[in-house]
C-alpha cells in the first residue's frame, strides 16, 4: 500500500511505501516536545525562529508563545541541535526542558 503525503518542511509531495510509513511512525513515537525560553520582541523575531526550526528535518511542529517568550518544538532531534538552530537567529535563548 502507499500513502500520499506532503512533506511540511520542504513543501514536497510524493507517495511513500510501507517501510517509509513504519519509519515515520517510529519517528513520531520518539518525538518529544522541547521547551525553550527565547527573547522575541516582534513578529519578525518569532518568524525567524519559526523559519529556522521549520527547516529542520527532525522538527515536526513549532509553537511560539510570544507573550510568554516560549517556543515549543516537537522533534526527534536533541535539545542541543534545536538550541543551536535557534541561536542562529541571533535571539537570546535557553533550554527549559521536555514538556510533560
């Protein structure tokens, strides 16, 4: 069987087979929600953070709380990899932990 998917981070669409579906299932099961404290003063700041995280192949969902200065990332990547990506935006940031 095949499943048609749209790859969110690249915008590409294609059919995938059973072995790839199993791999996606395993990755989603291993995904954790990481919380970061990020200094963001405007929509441009939050857009930059969203853009850099959205390009990471292991980041499946990004939620930004501008008021609380928090960023939540559902990902199979390590906290260090995600933090390094956020730091590329020039924003002051720190890792809070895994959201329970």
